[in-house]
């Protein structure tokens, strides 16, 4: 059973920084993609950033240049700099597992990011 352990959320002032981490354990298959999504109250969950096994990255336009995603084996990190009022949300770790002939998607429990002065 794959488990995702998230850490690093919290309260920060506008312009501040936070670093989120997520470690996946229990998978017998490669983790094709690891990433972070976020969901603010009343809004749909949206992709923030993701990284594949080759190190290729994708970012939402709203975080491009401010957030950096990185990966070390089964751990994915999201360095969030210059946090803005639009960034507060519950951030979810996401993993796409490459099975033999299919994919499986797992989600972490979420970690709250709050931006407030």
C-alpha cells in the first residue's frame, strides 16, 4: 500500500517562503510523476507543479518563477518563494505510479498553507 507523507505547510507572511516535502513509500513500481496540487475554499483542485522521472517539470503559470519543484528518488519538494495572497490553500502531494500496463494515482492527505500578515 503506497503512503504519502507530507510536511512543511504553515503560516507565512506575504513575500515569505515555505518548503513542502512529500515522501512516498510502499510502491513496488516506479513513480512516473510526482507533484503538488492545491485547493482553495470554493475552488477546484489545480496542478501547481509536477516532475517526472527524467526531471522534466511543469508549473502553473501563477507560480512560474516563484516556486521550484525538485525530486530525490521518492521524495518531492516544493520550494515556495514570494508567497502571495492567492497562494493559500490545502496543498496535496500527488504521485502517478507506473504499473505494468496501467497507471495508478495516489494523493497525500494535504497540508495547509496560509499567507497572512
